[in-house]
C-alpha cells in the first residue's frame, strides 16, 4: 500500500520534532493515499484544545493527531521530579465512525508512521474516555 504524506505534512512534523515550534498537528486523509495537515496548534495550546481540534469535524470522523506531550515524572531512585517530552500519535477511529473511514485510517497508520521518524508512542483510540490526558501520561509511568 503506497501512502504518501504531503510536503506540508512532513514540514510541520519536523517543526514540532526538531524545533518545538508547534504543540500539535491534526492530520486527515485528503485523498485515497495522501495524508495532509488539517490543523496546527500553536506551542501555547493545551491538550484540551488538541482534543477539540481532533473532533472538530464531529465525534464520528476519523483523524490522526500528533501531540508533543510534556509531563512530570518522579524518578524512583532519586525521588526528584523530571520534565519529560514525548511525541504521541493518536489514531482517532471512533466506534461509530463509518466503516470505510475506519478501514482507511487503520490501514494507513503504520505506513504513515514509517514516514514520521521519532514518534515515541502511538495508540488507536475508539472511545472518548481513552483520550484523556491522564490516560496518555499513564503510558509513560
């Protein structure tokens, strides 16, 4: 399967990964095999805004969302708080989405990820409750 990222898609991804210019990107499948940028979140955006933009087209529309997650972790040895950052890619494929949309987004996920170097974590999410920030941070403890 030949999945292609638009030039804009790769440019914005690198701007998050290398220079931390943005907080998040929402991606959509623009045509049968091209993934493009739908929304870009400024660096001062929060996780709540990310989720709102992820569902901007309705809670039953599939999307990919990349979030630069910053969180605090307590070191088990030193008991000191340490700031951490992880690039998290979510594949939002809600249970009530149209079957064609779910099939496209699920089948394009790994080829899409192969074009984005440096993703620390990915998850396919089907229910709104799985989108909480606590859920995301929980994967890194």
